[in-house]
C-alpha cells in the first residue's frame, strides 16, 4: 500500500480513458460508509490525494490503479 510521501503513477483501473498522472501522495483518507441501511453493510473507501502539476488531485482506490514509482523513507 502506498504511503504519504511516495512518488506514484496513477492510471484508470478500467475503461478507455488513458489519462495518467505522476505525483507525490500528500494525504490518504480511509472512509467507512453505510452501503445498505437495510442489511447494515459497510463499505470502506480509500482516497489518495496526489500533488500533480502544482494541484492536489483525489483518486479513489476502486477506480484508479496507484503504483509506487519511488518510496519515501
């Protein structure tokens, strides 16, 4: 799992969209949401905040592949 400070390559997990981003992870948020109130099913979402081209972009772990290019110490 990537950590804050890692240099990463981000690309879509599926589909024809070929946009890629390179940047540094500045924050990682893990949120737990109620998926089904009726059945009390929870889902956990991980969001990576990546500094790319002077702008912080947010990527969802389910929709994007986040590959570590260079680990921070």
